[in-house]
C-alpha cells in the first residue's frame, strides 16, 4: 500500500497525530524504496565504470609487457644466433647476407622496444585521476551511503516505537475516562514521540540530499568517462598503427586495422535510473499542533 502512494493521493494536512503517523509511515515506505533504488543504481553504475577503466588500463599494461618481452626475446635470440653462426661463417660467401639478416632482426627488436614505449604512454592523462574519482564514489556507495540509509531506518524504527508507547498511553487514558478514574498523563510520551518523528524527518532530508549529490557526482563521472573513452580509443588506435609504421612491419599492417570505435553510452534520467519516476514523491504533511501541556514541556 505504501509503495502505491503518490504525491496526488497524500493528504495535505492531518488533524490528529494518529492520522499523521499513519500517513508518515506510508510516505516513508515510498521514499525509502526510492532511496534504495537510487543507492543500488549508484553502486551498480559506479562499480561498472570503475571496472571499465581498470579494463582499459589492463589492456595497455598487457600490451606494453608483451612488447617488452618480445623485444627482449628478439635481442637474446639475435645475439645467440650471431654467437653460433660467426665462428663457422665464411664472410666471403655469406657476410653480406648475414649482415642484412642480423640487421633486420635487430631492427625488429628495436621496433618491439619502441612499440612498448608507445603502449607505456598510451593512457590518456585523465584516465588515472578518473579512476581515483570512481574508486572514491564506489567506496562511498558501499560505505558511508548505506550507513546514512541505515541511520534513517533506525530513526524511523525509533519513531514507530515511540508512537506505539504513546498510543498505549492514550488507550490507558481512554479506559480510565470510561471507568471514571483519573487518567494518566500522556504529555511525556507525546513529547518523546514528536522528538523521534522530527528526528526521522531530519534524517530523511539529510539522506535524500546526500543521495542526490552522489547521483549528480555519478552523472558527472559518466560524462567524463565517455570523453576519456574517446581519447583512449584514439590513443589505442595510434599505438596499434604505430606497430606497422616501420618498413619491416608494413606487410603486417592489415593485422592491426581496427573497426570503427563505438561510443560509451550515457544512461539517461536523473536520479540515475533507466526507469525514472513517473510522478514526484509524496510529501509528509505538517505535524498536527501540540496541546498546551505538551507545548509547555517541549
């Protein structure tokens, strides 16, 4: 029932505290569910963005390591070949051919080393700072944000318990009046309930403001990540094409041709959700006025 309440069905005012508490609990359910959706969306998308950035960096590091290993292996192989060949080679017959072949192998090793250097600097300058910002949001989404939401839950539960205690006091008062006995005071339980209810509203507002701020931060990160992806894809393509820049590797150019680069899609809507709310969230009406005895003690 609470999840179905909309801003149009929520009452604008309440005359009695019992009525107000029922409305408050119903609206709390709606807004709490909405907050949970936003929190889960932030956690999912921030974690996904960080994983993408990690994957981009991993590819560059792997390419660099492979090229360094290839360069080292080529240098070692060429040196070992020359050491075995030179003592038995007749330079008058094979000297020029050997020089050409060994020079080509050394050039190949140098090309691999140059390629490793290109991969080492292929990451856009904004990539690592963006990873740190994503990591900070992921940490917040898995740490401080859930703690704030749990504090809201705890404040709500305290208000519910305070209302139950106050309602029991009101029922005792009604029975005493019916039995023509002196009714017990209920002002103290009402004061406690009002304090707990106001604490819920304060915690709700703080939680929703924080979630909205983090959602806006996520949107900004996703815009930046889409921009960095464009720079990354351009740098990646350049590093790949640099492999075939030397004459020795020209015949292999067809192996490094890349298809057109896709874009990183930005999810729509704010707060972050593929299915944003169709109507605004219901608002809790003002708390009914307190009686004179309560006002004197608040």
